[in-house]
C-alpha cells in the first residue's frame, strides 16, 4: 500500500476518500482485513505534509466493519464503530449495526446481537427486515427456536414483516420434531403470502422427510405449495423425498415417486437418486427391481 500511495504521489495524483475506499473494499474482499485497517489508519493519521489527509465516511467504516466481522473480528469491528462515533462524529447506520449483529450471531453470541439491536433503536437507527432475519437465523442456528419465534412475534406487532428467510424458524422447529409448531407456522406463512425460494423449499422437504419421525404428509404438502407458487420441483427436491422414503423402508412409495418424477414431471434422475434406490432395493434383496433400475440408468446415460 505504501508503494501505491508513493507512486500516486510521484505522479502528482492526490488520493481521496473514494480512491482509498476502493482499495479498502478490495482488500476486505480478499479477506486481507489487517492490510485494509493499515490503509485506514494511515488515511486517518496522515498529516497534511503527507498529502493524504483524508476523512473517512460511513461507507468506508461499514466496509471495514463488515470485513472484520467476516473474519471473526467482530470485537474489533465494534471498537472501530465506537471510536468513529467518539473521535470523528461518524453516525452508524443500519448497515453498520447489521454487520456487527451478524458477526456476533454467527459465533453464537446471540445476547450481544440482541444488545446491539436494542442499542441501535436507542440511537434512532431503524432496524430493517435484514436485521430481523439476521437475529432469527442466529437464534435458530444455535438451538433457540422458541426465542426466535418470540422475537418474530414481537417484530410482527411492530409492523415488521419477515421475508422467505423467516422460514428458518420452521426448519428449526422441524429439527426439534415440533411438527405442531411447524404446521402452524407454515400455514401462517402461506396465508401471509410469504414466498420461499427453491433452496428453502428443498430444506423443508428434506428436513421433514429425513427426520427420524419422517413426516411425509407435510413434505408432500410443502412440495404442492412450491408448485402452486410456480416453482417447479427439481431433481434435488424429488431426491430428498425419495431418500426419506428409503430411509424409512417405504420402498413402494419411493418407487412411485421416482416414476412420477420421470414420467409426469419429466425430470431426468441424477446418479445420486438412482444410487439411493438401488442401495435400498439391494438391502431387501429385490434383485429384479435392482437390475431394472441399473439398466434404466445405463440407458439414460
């Protein structure tokens, strides 16, 4: 960095906040956060004689805080925010707090995340749906589904609507075998028009189908809702449900679904789907069905 600044100075080019902001952003993308901080400190501490005395703005601060949090240095990110508030009078915005809350939640420090959430509100910084989803995701990832639901209810009462990421709560309850909550929440999400993306639907279907209890009725229901929303099930979606049937020894249902996938949905099975069925058929010594599937697999390449 010193060489770059020296070369710019040699050509008579005066670096500005935009120039150094680009450099800091690229360094953070490369996870070279220490180098980015060195650039920032040099920018902040340079004297007028150096020719690079530049004041940072909130965009640069957010880039640095986001970079620090991504490499597990959220405490340094928090310190940087407080330093900029007191020394430079830079006011944090929603992005600043979202970066910090996400950083703490990702390492399981949910309480710190909630404290920052309360702090941002006290300072007049408005949380957005991203803030809500970060906290919900953090709670669910660390086994706090009930806390996540309570927090979500509180936010609903204040007019905040969750987007598809809020399906994370459903997934968390499904992992805890709390299907009563799952059904209630799923129905609520559908009624409110909260659509999920294919990845979320896949997670729900595989979660319901592959759990020890194996709720195939709900898995099928989710697949039906997926189709209703104009999202065609993929080979991965069918494969997850087929895998669940095989795990529970429901080979007849697995074969029927396999046939539906290939004939009705016109989806070509992948190697993983074939292998799941073949392995399961071998376990029950169904040689004829196994050979038939292997021939079909070879014929379709």
